[in-house]
């Protein structure tokens, strides 16, 4: 089973060694093609806000890749198999940089996104909406998404849920442990709790952007911490020039 990034010790050498060889193989095959490979980034409401904006910018800074971002407010892995409609916001940005924002949209099917983009890497930011759900369901649905990703040939990176004031630390820990059971053998799993702390007052207790500018900074720093943890894997897999 792959270990996960704790956030406090950002890079695990053992993880890097496991994925560098796979990344280099991807680079070798990609170099034969004139079309750069894709990093697919999907997420929930955190990714419709400052976290997702920052993560999208960071991913697009990796040379040799194109990036497609799809974020659906309120979503968990099951919604990406069912195509459920959101009414609280979405953010899409395709590989050409065309951006769409709005309130209502159907959740793109993960199978369709994978078929469309054939991503070399898939970055998933999901889990915050799984709080309070049966832990067996958390493990099962996250596992199904991880398998859909890796069975396509894509490498999987999963960013776990951050600290939230209105959720108990024990409850969030249970969600993370269930995520780890579901995806830990297939995805690099980043523990966002170690790099986030929701303030004791203000905001809605979950979304950092509800705090205004200070919350946006927290979300952006979270995105940076996650990116710095897994970016060496992306850079190891970039095509040769």
C-alpha cells in the first residue's frame, strides 16, 4: 500500500521512487506524440473557490502538460458517476483555458472526462462532503473512483479534506481513514488537515472563502502545500523537449 503525504513532512522518498519510474515511462511514450499529455483536476466547492483557482494556476505552470479542471460544489465521488446536478456553483476550465462559471450544472461523468482527455495524471480534491456519511460508503465510493482512474492508465493523486470548524476532528479523521482505506493503495493521498486550520470565529466553518480575504489566503496556502508535495512527481513525468 502506498503511504500518503502527511503535509508536515511533505515528501515521502518512498513514494517518489515508486512513481518516478512510472512517470518516466509516461514521458517516453508522450514524447513520441506532438500533443502534450493532460493533467485532469476535479474537486468540490473548495475547488470552485480560492483553493481550486490556485491549484489550477499551479498545475498549468508545469511545463509539458495541458490541464483540464472541473469543480462541482457539494460533490463527492458518487456524483461523478451519476451526473447529479449542483445548484451551489461550478468551475470548469478546459485545456485551452476556456473558463465556465455558474450556479447550476450537471456533474461531468468521470468516465467521460477520462475518455475525453486520457489524462496522464488525475488530481482529485474530494472528501469534505463525505463527513457524516457511513464510513463503508466513503471507502467504497472513493475506491470506485480510484479504480476508474488507475484502470485507465492515469496516475492518481488525491487531496484529502481540510480542517473544518463545524466538523469534529475525530469525524474528519474517520473520513480520512476511510479515504485511505479506499484509495491509499492506488493514489498518492495528501492529508490536508496538517496544513489547514479554520479560524475559531467567522465564516461558515467549512468554506475558506466565506472568511473573505484572510480565508482566501488560507485556501491558497493549502493549494501550495499540496502542490509542493506532489509536484516533483508531475515534473518527473513531463515529456522531453
